[in-house]
C-alpha cells in the first residue's frame, strides 16, 4: 500500500508515526520559539533598532498562531495530516529564506506573521497532538506526554546548532541553513512515515483500540464527521476546556516570562537563578511524562486538579521567598505543574470531542488561550511597574488557578471508569 509506514516487527505503527511527528515538532519549535532570542542582537545591530522593536517579530508570530491555528486545525481534520505537515515544512523553508533575504523590517514581519506562523501550526504541537489522538486510545495519555516533550528537546538541540551557524556564517546564512535543513528533514521523514489516521489493519492487529465496532462508533478514524465551527463554539465543553486550561496555561506563561527577574530581585545570584530555572525545567519535563502516563488510568479532570494544586503551591512558595536550597527543592517538585498541563489539555479535549474533530477543536481554542496568555503576561508586567514587585500578580494568579479547576470539573464526558462499567 503506497504511503503506508512499514511495520518494524511487532511494533505498533502508531509509535513510528508518533516518532516522525515528534521530530517535526521538535525541529520547528526549537528553531522558532526557543531560538528567536539568538537573532535579536545581530538583527538589532544591523538595522539599528531597539530590543523592544525586535520583540515585535515574536509578538507577530504569536498573533499569527492565534489566527492561523483554526484554519490549520480544520485542514488536519479534512485531509491527511501528512500533506498538511509537508506543506508546512515548505512554508518554513520559504519563511526563513524570505526573512534572511529581506532588507525591510516590514517584509520580515509579513514573512513571520504569514508563512512562519502557518508552518509552526502545521508542523508543531497542533499537528502532532491531532495525529497522536487519532492513533492512540488506550495509551493516549502517555503518547501525548511524549509529544509534549518536543518543546524541551527542541530547545536543547536547536539552540546550540543555530548559535553555531550564526557565529560561523552570520545570521542571514544561519537562517537559510536552518530553514532548508529543517524543511527537508521534515518533508522526507513525514512523507515516508506519517499517515493521519490508522488503517483497519492497524486497529485489528494491535490491542490499542477497544474493538473495531467501538472505534467506528465513538472514535471513527475517518474524517467525514468533523464538527462545524458553529457546533464547536456552541458546545459547553469547548468553553470549559478553553477557559480552564487557558487560565492555567496563561499563568504558566506569565510566570515563565518573569521568573528570572523575580529571582534576581529576590536576592539570588545569576548562577543561583539559572540553577533554579534549570531544576524547574527538568521537573516540567518529568511532569509531562508522568502526568501523561497517569492519564491512561485516571480521570483527567482529577489530574488537572493535581496540576493546578502544584501550580498554586508554586505561587505560594514564590510569595514566601524561602532560602536558595529550600526553593530549589520546592521548584523541583512543584515545577511538574508547568509541564503536566500540556498532556492534560490534549487529553481533556480528546475525551470531550473524540479524534474526528480534534484538529479543529484544538485550533479554534488557540485564539481564546493565546488571548488569555497575552493578558496575563501584560498583567504581570503592569503589576511590577506599579508596585515594584510580582506579589500582586502572583496573588491574582492564585485566584485564577482555583477558578480553572471549577471550569474543568463542570465538564461532562465519558470517563474510563464509566466506559468500562458500561461494557461490563
């Protein structure tokens, strides 16, 4: 069968598909969100602009992600995800080429807002999560946990590579090398090993789905029953997930953008601050994997409450301002909340809507969740400007974290326990 990933012994084909999507998202996120900082200094020096002006490029990408995610999510539901990701890889190479050759800041902004944003949506976490949800049912939580690690791995891998390119060849050549190296790798890898949905043989030959009858009734791999935009946004669960996960993710984003200056302001040295952040990052990776694994066995709403509790306690610890070693221990434990929310969000959405419309639902949530993140990031900056500290912002985030739990527990969907009892 043309386009079918080869079976390697008795390995479920979904793991091969997941691996290709993992590499795609890892390269895209590592080359954009994590590596943006590397281009700030050379670009500001060449064009004679301020750091704030340079940061507008990052903001334009975030706005682009909010605008293009619904469209890309829809395409992922209507067509084979393989072709959407392959198109995104070519858009990525084109975007980096346009920015590398541009002599105008406006041209750069357009390239980032349109082509680069589309490529991040098409090749990054949105596509990877949509494909993963369709290929996994019984082990969906751990599969989504693995997918959520792509950002951390991508940052660790691509930052030193791109930094070497910039140092050796200049920022423009570095963009060309990065853009087309990443584009070619993704295009070939995804073209060979990715299919958007499992074939009947994958379902029948492996114990990943309940039964063929259950799959066709509840979680049909075919993409002909996707919900319309009106059906999605008028569904109660859509707003509960978007607001519940959005509030917690927005608090995470705001804390992440301010944790280094907060630690320095609290009297820690630069080395101590970076060590604390590193410990928190490692804890976040562990949280993604552990919470993702637990999502296969427990009600995801309870896991969300656990993640929210850890985030709440992390804010409490920041407000208490303990000594260095105590804070290092606390963030190593509670930092799991920063990572655990990602597989929980995808699992909640899949439980509420099923695989057929997962791309559309995740995509249409982006404007709501990105909007909340922008508000929270702005809020923490304003609070610091007015009070000279982050305490008021942290206290406000504690309230929104509690609110997020109420949103999630107001959801209504078929849990693993209820499904098992119904079968019995």
